[in-house]
């Protein structure tokens, strides 16, 4: 497919490392633009290009599960002209449905639940990126932990707890488990070794808080106050099914944006 594509246009619903180069579609949800104007915002170099004349442009919509505006494929107005203005979500839907730039290729990355909102007739191929299988879990810990005896202890502990070992198919959970268990099993830390998901996350939070306290010489009271605010933020956004937080979300929970960065 790569040889047939004339241009790649990555568009991010959110961006973990915001920059003038990588803008966010979520931050444009209130704007009304034509497709040409939208692309000019994201790609300054395209101002001299007539995209309607290009063959097989590849649009990459990254992180559909982080989309903050509605995608109603049944009721959205039809738009076929790249110079016609419409809300951003209307442009995206018409691109996906093939009304705008019918020759364009669309590649969408998403968690499964969010991907299900795209009508099946708009989907021609699905690729699932899977996590670690059991041998890969063990391989991760043996590569992550230089002390192989300690690595084997960690693997043995996790295998003895089915729920934790199943969760290790998620690479980031392997990273969290390694950070916690390397310290607890390797340095004779006092306290019970984590046996549940809640215990694992709790120990990880404690370790991270201690690191921040040592680095920034913060008092325990300020840690507790900030953690309560962040917990409130997480709970409220979980109820709204939001995976990404923005500055206004932090402010609503009384979280100072600059201070919160210390805990990120």
C-alpha cells in the first residue's frame, strides 16, 4: 500500500507531547472549517497544494477512543466539497464514509469499544495489536531486571496469582509490576508483597509519592491533598468515560496545572 500513497496526513485526537507540529483534533471541536482549512491548520506546507487533485491520500486518525466530540454516522449532514465549511466532527465522518475525497485511504487507531461506533460498511480491514503472550511476559522481566535470580522470583510470584499474571499481557502493567516487585523482593522492603491489582497500584503510588517527596522536599500533607484532588479528577472523568484530561478538567477539581505536572 505504501507505494500507492501520495501523502500521509496524521491527525491526532489528543497528543501526549503537545507541540506546534502536532495539534489536537479535540481542541478544535467547537470550530467550523472546510477540509482544506482544517488541513492548513495541521499542515502549513499544504497551503499551496490542491488536495482534491491528489490520488490516494492516507489520513491517519490516531486515538479515536480519545475523541471528545460526537460521531453520529446516521444523522450527520453529507459533505462532499473540500471547500465547504462544517464542524470538525462532520468533516471526519464524511471522510470516513467516503463522501469527502473518495479516493482517500483512512487508517484509524483506537481501543476496540470506540472502534465499534464506525459502521461495518466503512471498515475494510481490522488489525488487532495484541499484548504480551506468556513467554513474552517472562522475557520482559528477564530483560528488565538485570539480577536473573530476582527476575525469576518476580515471575514466580506473578504466576502464583492468576489475576496479576493475566494483567501482565499489558506491557505497562509489566512495567508497574517490575518497579514494585523489584524493590519489595530485592531490598527486603517491609510489608506484604502485593497479591491483588489494588495492592499493586497502591504500592506503585506510594513508591512514586516517596520519589517526588525526596526530589522536591514536599511535606506529606501536600501529597495527601494533591492525591485526593487527582483521585477526584480521575473518578469524575471515569464516570464521563474520558481517558484524556485537559487543563479545564484539572481546574474544575482544584488542581494547579503546574503542581500537577510534578506528579505526572
